C-alpha cells in the first residue's frame, strides 16, 4: 500500500514541477497559450483519461505506468495556464 502512495506523491510532484516550470517561463506560456495549441493542452488530459479507461485491461504494467506519468505531466501542463 505504501508503494501506491509513493506513486501518487511522485505524480503530484511531477504535476507541480511541470506546472511551475511552464508558468515560470514567459516564452513557453506565449508559445502554448496564445496559439491554437492551447486547445490541445487543455483537452490532452481528458483524451488521456478516455484512452486509459478504454485500454486499461489490455495494457501491460509498464504501459499503464507510462500512461500514468504522461497523464501527470499533461495535468501539470494544463494547470499551468
């Protein structure tokens, strides 16, 4: 059970670091959120949730973990706006 909480804490840290990194960079903020790419950034976590919920029974453990870490990073990117 401790390992699950460790994954959750690390994913939260990744989300926060990505959000802080993007929000701290004016160049990245302009590149991501003043173009149509902002829609991709906004909806990418939702698309990831749909993908994971549809494929979770068919993914290997490594693929599921990769999806989890990508989702955490995308959430940070989305929350930085």
